[in-house]
C-alpha cells in the first residue's frame, strides 16, 4: 500500500503503520475465496431460513383463519338447529305461557 493513504475523513493525516496492516489483513481476509464461499453459504442459509419462517407464518395465519371460519359455520348451524327446534315446538303447541302456569295445570 502506498504511504499517502489517508484516513476515512480525508484530512492530511497519514494512517499509522498498525492501521495500514489491519486494513491489509481485512482486505486479504475478505478477498480469500474460502471466506467468500463461507459468507455466500451463510447468506443463502439465512435467506432460506427467512423464506421458511415466512411460509410457516403464512400457513399458521391461513390455518387460524380457516378455524375461525369453521367455528362461525358451526355456530351458525347450531343457531339454525335451535331455531328449528323452537319453531317445531311452537307449531306442535307445546309452548307454555312464559312460566306463569305450570304445564300440568294447563293440560288439565
């Protein structure tokens, strides 16, 4: 490296020998093919993990929505069944006067 390398602020102070050596080591480390392959592999693994996490989250959300819809349908079916039973009871004439008289008294 040349002796006129300046620090990151661009002023006229020269970098110390220790700093230049650190920069050289870092540059060599980052341009090493094994390091590049390792970093690439780590990046791809992180990308796959993110995509997998997103897919699992989307599946969980879809499953929760499906359960919510199923519960609503089940409740609607139960409500319809209750309404049908009440309607049939009314049609059969088995309705009392709201509890003011007992069923035994009314039937006599």
